[in-house]
C-alpha cells in the first residue's frame, strides 16, 4: 500500500511567481507523495510570464497554474492541508486564515523576482535564483521522513529548511 499523499499549500501575497514556482516544483518532484497548491492573500490575477517561461524551460508542467486567493482553501470542499508554507515575507507577516486540521506551518523567505527591475537578463536571473532557492528547499523537504516524525518535529525541520 503506498504511503499517504500529503497536501502542501504555498502562500505568497500575489500568487504570481514564487508560490506558483513552488507549487509546480513540488508537484513535479514529489509526484505520487505530495500534492501542491498555491494561493495569495491578495492574488494578482495572473501568473508572471517569467515564472511560466522558466518552468517550461525546466520541463515542468504549467497546465492549470493560476493566481488564486487563499480563500479557496478555507471552504468546506477544500483539500485537507498537511503543510502551509509562506514563501514571501509579506504573507508571513499577515494574519492567515484558520486552516482546518491544523497543518504544520513554516516560512521560507525567498526574495521576490517579480519586483526586480533592470534588463530582461537581470529579471530572468532573479527568477532562476528564486527557482534554485525553492528547488533546494523542496528537495530537503522531500527527504524528510514524514511518516515517522510527529507534528512538532516536522514543524521544526520545516522551519529549519526555511532558515537555510
């Protein structure tokens, strides 16, 4: 019997870049073990084109990615969340909704590539850096012995990953 599938929600203010990248990465790397979602406290309504282009270059599926509100995950028909991870400092400082089931929460600060101004190359490089940062942390997250750690230990490990 396969291990259970864990649901992970990545939060960011606008849900247009970092949280979208994290959702796509975890769905690719954790296929079969994890189901990732993303949302924003004040969603921008569209996914940043640099995020979509980078994911496509990395051969990570982008179908179904969209900017959405975290309100979708507070509804009765929302998936049960095992983990909620904020990836931007603004979202981490906001009062989040009460998630049913008391998911393990953590903050992984990732600089916002969408605010980088300058040349096209500088903008693309900012997205690459955010991608590398998230990929490294997601790989560490995937390596955790989820089934054998209690909530407290999982939370500590998850927050330690965010500090790296």
